[in-house]
């Protein structure tokens, strides 16, 4: 079997070799206001993201992260940690894997799902921040849009499945249960899945 060849951009190499804002020690060694964890069973990675927030302005003033992930996960988290400093919470919440990939100068297709760990953990940290301060109603909702009410599957869940390199609708159903009860969500879910596949993979191929 051929070993896949992954070509990394200079930015990815730099961030992997010299990652920024890495957490030294334990989470409590960094004075933080929000803590988020994301894990990917597929590649066995886990990501921790901590944010310090200026409460009056709702701006991320500092952050730290830690992962046992691969080179792509490390480079993505490092890049993301640079991107979010000084950013409004609402804006930071909207960052998706593709934004990070673009900033990194690209990632091999098979490694795209690794970059989702950082932005997932960041969103979890922002949610955690709003919960800690007793304002959960401020958690942005667009990524939480429910597509399958019977199985509680959101648009973000579909995006995550695509980023795990799954492009077959039946596999999406196996992973999430989407569309397996009343079936009303199927047409919309298929369209969303196609849109994400086009967004993350096919449009990037045309640019290559
Ligand atoms: S809404 Fe998805 S199966 Fe019913």
C-alpha cells in the first residue's frame, strides 16, 4: 500500500515547529475565564482551549491551548490562537476550520478534519465563558441551527462529519441518525452536506 504524501505549507511547518500560546502546566496555571475541550475519536486527538476575556468589551485578550494531536492540529491551534487575540467573542465564535486553513496556506485533504479541533474547542470555551457569567442566552445560535429535530442534529454536526472526510449521505446518517425518523429533514440535509463538501474540498481543488 502506498504511503500518502502530505505536503505542508511553510506556515504549517513554522507553527508546528514553534507553536504559539501553548499552555504550560495545568489549566489553572493560566488565569482564564472560559475553558473548552474538543476531541476527535477518529484520530484520537483532544484539544483544550482557554480564553481570557475583557468582560466590558467582550474581547478575547489572551488564550492558551494544549493538544496531543498531530502536526496539523498543532499548527491549526497555534494559528487560531494568534487570530483570536483582540477579537470580539461573537466574531471569534464564527471562525471555522476553513478560515484557519486559509490562514495556514492550506492543509492536505486528509488532514482537514484535524483543523476542526481548535475552532470546536474555542467555541466550547466561549460557551463556557457565557455560562460562567450567567448569560447563556448570549451564545451565538447560527451554528446551532437544528436541521433534524427528531435526532437533534445541527448544521454544525453536518459540517463536522464532512470535515471527518465523510462525503456519503448514508454514512452521515449512520454517524448522526439524521433523517431516520420522519425523514422531513433529508432534502435540506443533503443540500447542506453538498454545500460543505463543495466549500471544503471541491473549491479548494479548483484553486490548486
Ligand atoms: S426531522 Fe430529521 S428525521 Fe425527523
